[in-house]
C-alpha cells in the first residue's frame, strides 16, 4: 500500500463538504491522522462516533498544529477571523485550502492576514457539489464523484501544493479545473449565484400573491425543478450574495436586459425573433454540454472515452437503409442560408455534432434558425452584411470543414472573431487556408503551435480577389477562398491540381450566385448576393461507404442504400470498389437540391481483387479510404495506394493509424509517405475470417472507428475499438443501423 498523501489533515468546520472529504480520505487512505475544529461540541462527538476524525477541538489553533493540510470548510465571511487565529501556528510547508463558493473574498481575507506575501501552500478551491441535507451526518464518500472541483492557484501558489490538491480531488473522483480567482467568481455568479437569486426571488414573488395556495398547489414540474434551489440555506446565500456582490450585480444586470428583450418580443408578437431566441437557447444548452465534455481539463486528468466491442461469428449483412444526410451539404446549407436574403428551408439535414457546430456558430452570430427537427431546418437569412459579432469564441468541435470555410467568411466581416475546436481539431493544419486569405488582405492568425487552432481573425479588412493555385487538392481550402471572394473586390479564382468535391459551387449556384468552372479553374466575382432557396440534403456517400464495404466483403450480403449523393466529385469509392470486382449497381438516378442522387445496391457474390488504386480517383474518395483499406485486406492479392498524402492530416494520420490497426489484426501492410501497400488475405470463393481481432486505438477519429467495425464481419476474434465517441459527429445512427444489418456492436464507456 502506498504512503498516505498527508500526515495530518485539519478541517476547520465539518459540515456536508468537510465530512464528505474526510470520508474520501479514509476510504482512499490519504491521511495518517484527521482532526477537526468546530464551534459545535455535538458535531465533534458525532464525527468521532462516525470514525471521521481521531481528535476534535473547539479551538482551531489546537487542530492546525503540525498539520500538513488545513481545509477551511466554514462560512466564507468567517475566513479572516480564523486565519488571524491560526496563522502563527501553521507549519511552514502546510497546504492551506478552502471549499467556499466565492474566491475573491477568501484571497482578500488571506491578504489582510499575510499582507501581499501569501504562503506558497495557499491554494483556494471550490468543489461544485452539494446535497439537500447538510451537517456532518449528510456527508457522502461519492459526493464529489463526476462533479467539478475548481482550484484557483495564485501567482504565489507552489506547483507542489497545487499538484497534491489535484491528487486529493482526483481521489474523490472529481474533475479538476484550474481557473483564476476573478474568472471563478464571474463564472459562478452567472451559473450558480444568479440562478439561486432568481429562485429565491420567484418563490418570494409567488408567496406574496393572494392566491399563493393555488399557485403552489397547481405548480407544474418546471416550477418545482426551478424553485428547488430556493430551499437552500438562507444564511449561506445571504453571505454569498454579499461576498460576490460585484459579479452578481453584473449578472443581474445582464439577466434584466435579456428579460426586457424577451418581454418586448412577446408584446410585439414577433414570432420569428422569439423562435430564434428560444431555439438558440435550447441549442446552446445541448451544444455547450457537448463542448464541456470535450474540453481538456487538466493534462493529467483521465478523460472517459467510449469504446465499441464487435463480437465474432457468422454474420448476415442485409437490408435497405437510409444513412444520414451528407455532412458537406449540411454545413453549406447553414452557411449559405445564413447570408442569403429570405428564408431557406432544409430537409435531410445531418444532426451530427459537426454540422450542429456550424449551426451553433451562426446562431452565435445573430442568425435566427429553427430546428433541426427530424432533419428539417429553417434559416432566416440576414444577407451578406447582417452577421453580428459573437459574444465569445466560436467553438467548432471536431469539424475542420466548419473552421476552414468559416475562416473565409469571417475574414470578410466587420467584427473580430476567434475559432476554437476540440483536442483533435486543435492539431489540424490551418495555415493552408490562412495563407491564401492573407494574400487577399485578411488579418488571420493561427495561434496554436505549428499553424494549428485557435484561429484569430481581425475584422474590417477590405479583401481583394486573387488567382490561387492550390498546392494540394482540398475542397475545404478551395471553398474557404471562394467564400471570402463573395465579399472581395474583383474576381477570385482557384485552380485545383485535380478535381475535388464541388458542393460549394453547386450550392452557390442554387442560391443564385454565378460561379464559373473552366476545367480545374473555379472563379466568381465579389459583391453579389444570395437568394434563399429550398435545399434537400442527399444521404452521405461517406457514411454509405462503410455499408458498401461491409456488403462487398460478406458472403450472401444484399444491401441497398437509398437516396445517396453521387456527386461526380465524390464517387471514387464506387469506382474503386467496382475495379476491385464488387457486385455494385447504381439505380434510380435523379436530381435533388442541385445534387445528383441514386440508390446503391451491393451484394456479396464474389471475392474482391487487389488493385493499384487509380490516382485520378484519390481526391474523389479521400474520406472513404479507411473503409477501402478494410476491403483491401479482404481482397485477393496486393492493393497499392499512392498520391494520398492528404490522409496524413485528417482527424488523425489515417495512413499510420489504419496500418497500426491492420497489423494488430494480422494483416501485412506497409505505410508509405503518400499511401499504403496492403497484402490481401482473401481467396477466391472463400469467405472465412480474415482478421484475428484485437484492440484498436481509433485516435478519436470517427472514420477509423467505423471502418474497423466493418472488419467485424470477417473476424475470428473479438475487436475492441477505443475512442469511438466521435462517431456521433458524422453518423449518429451508425451502431443502430450496423446492428440492424447484422453486425454485433456493443457500446460501452
């Protein structure tokens, strides 16, 4: 057993928080001795009887002697008086922390006692946890589990003290966040103190009505949920409201201003604007919940990730499926609808997290958007010059499309902006779009290391059209430049080394904006306008690709994928599978929303053959290669891919990550700078297991996770895929449809 973290811990105060932390220390063997000081003799006797402390004192001086950790678990307004008493008796290297919900006044109290030279072990803290009951008996060992604890280290705080407190709170299974004092008090004023103030105020308002008995008798669930926190300790909240007075009053002012806006919308019966506000609020709550789940908290803090387990066994793979809407078209429908004049209706919108990040960004820039609901979105366009400055950084989640295309649009706006992303997006290169935008006159900085996010853009910069030769085929970079060109003076033209997906060009034309395509040169004139239109989003061929490969490698399979987008810049996966010998037919071709669509039927009737994948198809299948690598492993003979260096800078280095996974599962393959060589294990007429199973690290790349899931159709052993939570970014229904088709995927945290 490892040595305890602390020799002697002294609690000053032992209510809910203190007694819960004491329980953690005992359960996790974190302290050799625990003592406490409180004014209540009964509390000390009860704490001893519960086995929480070895000794109890009425005088805090006796408690702190020889302690290497002192926890102030008392009312925040009593801090200075207690510190004055115990200061001469504290050990030199003691860690001094607290659990109060305001931090500025705790620091002020410490400065009143110590002056400006605060001790190195002083680290204020705030566990954001509570319960309906208080007191020493109410303590629970799991009170802090899956809750946040905010530490507010000061410039004087020593690293060793902070590190030990992080270890302590992590032992309580809490998420630890470090924040400066002023920021803490501001954030808590809005997220905790203001809601409590509002709850007390609402209950007081209703209690003073003559019909108060009926009000409370017929109160609905919403009132009960909201007013529950008005049952909190009045003395504690009285102290907090005074202790954090400045930040709380600012929060109240903001609330009153927003309430006044809502009141006016209701009075004016402004339906569109009211729907915009309510929809924005609803979406913001969902968006920020996801955003917080992806924020790195502390470097050493473990992040819970999802994993897939695919079970071996003979599989049938059959059925008719509609996969989610095309992500590329979904992104653009929001972007173009937002800056169009009039109202745009979208159907088939992909309600995955990437496309929702784009939607949220435009809501944050003042665009009124209704939905999404069952794939339907209504966008009330604000025109070319109607976007407003967002209140804070725009969070793009995992979406490189959102960040690169928006970089072009934001470069032309009157306001400054910052774009951030999750851990995966924060590693992706953004200089490839920043460089041409600078040539147009944009002031844009990639503030991460090696030209990665965050991306900061200075507004009010006049842009001029340029002729840009793309060094590497990229639809995102091309689109970002063309979008900046909408506001630029003169012509903006992009020449591609080979064709890439042309969704931006097609959709701009659908919105009435002229775009010229002459060979590999795409151009437009700045200064025009977009007119609202209706957009039907086709099913995403990138999502369909996993089912296409699954059916192609499975004996007796028969899968039809309905209304799939077959934009000629996206059909590389169809062409490559056909060249490998897949039994694949394209049926019922038609046009929807400017994009060609069709039903795709794949049957498992013959063994695939290894090929040298044609380089002219590489840009047309760039997102589908992870799935095609699984097909190549099941093919007879060698498959070679060249000319696909772009794969190394996707959500992960897809060449290396796929190669690592294939080797784990018994496939001989050699990654190269711009591709891979895969030795297929398939044999004509044989449909047995190809893969041995194993544990695969997806590096939180959704396409890696879904590709290795399809390997489960030909595996002799169980496949575990770690880091699959990002599958929801592009294909929220993936596991449900895959299991319906015949796979056995278990999802776990």
